[in-house]
C-alpha cells in the first residue's frame, strides 16, 4: 500500500475544506481500504469523515425520514422507523454484509461503493473504469455476474450496493456539500450509466461530500421487501436483487408501486417500465410477469449472463406475489 497522509474532519465544512488535490474521504473504509490494498486507489491523503458528521436518524415534521451520511449501516437497519416504514431498506442492509462490516460501514460510503468487477480490481489488467481508454476485457472475458441493462461498449460493470437498490425504489433526496456549496440530488439520479465515461460512477463533483439522505413519506412502503439471489449464502454480492413496494386498492388492483433491480446494471436500476405496466392493473401473477417482461425487454445480455434475464423476471414475480398475498 502506498504511504498516505491522514486528517480527521470535525464537521462537514472542515471535511470539504480539507479535500484538495489527490485526497479522498474515508468513512467506514470497508470498500476504500480494500481498494487501496489492491493498488486501485492510491490517494496521497485520507480525510476521515466517520466521526463528528451527521449521524442522526430523525423523523421530520413533514413525514420525511432524515438519515445522516455518517449513520452506520447497523443503526439504520435496526432503527424502528426504518423497520416499520421501509422494511425493504432494513432487509437490504441486513442482506448486504456481516454484522462486523455493518457496524463500520456508513450510509454515504455504502452509496459510493465501487464495482466488484474482477478486471477493475486487478491493476495488471486493462479497465476503462480504472484507466480510461485502456479497454473493457470483461465484455469478451469473465462477465457472468456483470450487467445486462444500461451497459456500454466501454463498461459492463455492476453497482454492488444492496442499500442503494432499496433507496432507488423508495426515492428521496441525497444532500451534498461541496466546494461550490450545497445541492440536492434525487435518488435515483445519484449514480450514472457508464456511457463513454465509466470512470464516473456518480454525478458528484470533485470534493463533494454526501451529508444526508432524506426519504419521502411513502405510506405503502410499509408493504415492501428486498430479495437477493447470490452465489453463496454468506454475504456474497447480488447476482440479481429486487426491491419492491406495492400499494393496493380495496378491489385488489395496484394503486402504486416502486421497484428497483440490483446486480444488473452500473446503477441501482429503477424499473419504471414495470411500475407503469402495473399501476391500475389487477395484482395477479400474469400481470406481474407482463410487467417484468416490459422492463426486461430492453436487456442486452452478454455471452454468459443471459440467465440473469430469467432470474430477474422470476425474482420480481415472486416478490410481488408474496407482497400482494400478504396484503
């Protein structure tokens, strides 16, 4: 590991002021430290934002839920308001990592995880995300667990966060402080598709710090769930995951819904086509299948990951069926 300087921020403003040149923010370090050990990231200085920053979980007067960027994943997953109002978020966090890692990882850091693509993590291999213009060997190489939606010739990597998938389904706002002041970024909207700039995972500007996330008062999110298929039971990253919330009318039709997919794209994939296909329709397996097909007809699987299309369809139908049967 390359030698680096270290500074600890006492608040968000001091953190942003300290980040210049070849420096990076350090939250829980559960992703960044691994990438530093691999030589993927070699910052000259780390600015520790794990203490002294916003770590509140607070229900606001207008019904929104405020979540500080420094909140630990365990605290968020087990908070009564999250478990009651947004079960899909609690379930996603608990599915994402062991208790030890959840105790370290922060909300902001979780949103900013980098891909687990093997070529990105191996500095001896070309990778457009790591070295723009060097190529994407995953397209012809090992891509079983990589993207089927929204990828480009430059990159087929997937975003690894479980929490981000749940937040993309719920919606809300990401609050950011940077060198140019404060701004708010909608969720989804924080993460970006690779296009011809796969090195840019998000729409953040250099020096931007995620200070908080605020979730909307989505009443029907109390009927929600997160389901994840992985290669092994012990906290593996998603091959495919689904976050869904469904609101039903008295006659059993879908009044509203929120759906997002994980493990299938460079971003947590909001399934807007599936949502549109379900609203106003009866909550039946046939309609759930039609909605899944509407979303997945845009998939462009590679040689070895076409199975993800079927897997995503079946997982989405199963989670919607379970949620509506439990209504």
